[in-house]
C-alpha cells in the first residue's frame, strides 16, 4: 500500500474530462465497454448536478471535455449541457455513434466548433450492422460522417478490430477518400461487453495513457482515471466535490499504481513532447484518443489547443 508521501506529486493536473452522461444507447455493440443498449435510463446525476460537475471541473483547471455515453446525444439535456460547457469556454468533443443528430445539434456543433468523434467498423454494411446490433446503423452513421465533413467540423474516426472478416484497410481507404483525416485503429478491450470477446485483467485492458491528466465522471457520479479503468473507482461527485476527488489520496495512489504497472510493460514507451522517437503519424496537438500507439496525444503533456 502506498502512503500519501510516496504518492505525492504523481497526479498531473486534470485538463481533460470525459462526461459520460448516459449509459443508454440506440445501439448494442458487441464490444461496448459500457455495456450500453436502449432503455438503461440516464443515471443518477440530474441536470443541475451535471452543471455543477462541469463548473467544478472548469474551476479546477479542466479545459477539454468530451461528451460520451452510451450515446450522449440521446440524453434529454444534451443540448443544454453542451451549451453550458461552451459558456464556460471549455473545448468540446462529442463522441457519438452519429445515428441520430438533430438540426439543433448540428447548429450547436457548428456554432461552438465542436469536435466530433465516432466509431466505424468496416465498409461492409452487413458486418457493421452485426457489430452494432442494429440494422441500418451503417448507412445512418456514414451519412452523418459526410455531414460532419460537409460542415467543416473536426472529425476523428475510431475503428475497433474484433472480427477476421472486418476489412479495416478497405474501410480506412473509403473514409480517407471521403475526407476523413484522423482514423485510429484499436483492438477490442476486455472491459464491459468486451469481456465476451476477450478476457484480460483490468490493467492489461488499459492503453497506458489514462494517468496523464484525465478523468471521467459517469452518469451515476463515479469518477475514474479513464472510461476503461472501471475497476479503480476514485470517488463519487454525489458525495464529494470533483476537485477533492481529483486531488485526493485515492487518485494519487491509483495513478501511482497504474504508472508502475504501465512502466513494467516490456514494450512501454513513456513518450512526451520532447521525445525524438515520436511516431510521425502521431499528432501531439490532437485530443487524447487513447490510441496505445500514440501516447503523446495527451493534454497533460502537449498543447492540443494549437490547431493544425
Ligand atoms: S455506439 Fe458506443 S456506447 Fe453505443 S453500444 Fe456501441 S460502443 Fe456502446
């Protein structure tokens, strides 16, 4: 067990936060880390509690937030919460399946230059829909990817390789032809429904970037280092202020424990902005996308506010 003295100073400023505002989703993806699906409700945090949490994050130094779920756009107060975050001058990304975006949302995305992130699995509609569990999701997501590009919004697409019949390269080529510039590919993680694809211990499932100035608040108020590190709860905003949690001994001890485990990985490369070995494909000015091949993409070490 680490003492407070031993863990002091290991926790960087939390400059990036995921706002996991709902566990519900229209889709039912095979690998979903959150085990999302329709009908799970929107958690214990109400509108005012979310506003309080966002204000507290901003006050303690958070500059970047990502709305995520579940599917964040189906939360009944999604637009109001996005507007509130924008009013606090937070940089906003929305991680959405792009299945159903309203005209009000498109207006907000454009007005506040919201970054969009989405998942896409293959250029084969039938396989994509088998992965999401919903027929027609491929065509809806693809149509809205084109709308994002038409509106000139920043977009990154995440692909998760989980089946032998997924032609990732063909799908990347198709997206690139459409104009998508940022495409990340990751493996399935043994978290949530992903455990049905892969059994692994809770630390092996983590890419290793989750201790670099990040935190997530879930729809029930729990706080973790990362959306994937759900075995290591740091606190709950229904019981403590977020600043207390982020600066507390549990956060420090968990961060130290994870850093020690990551450093012991045989292929560990704790890169930073001064690293001469950086992958040229890695844009350190990008947002944290938890791509294990691109660890400088962290807001703690780099300056993602500098646009390309
Ligand atoms: S779209 Fe995302 S949140 Fe929804 S089920 Fe799929 S992986 Fe989970």
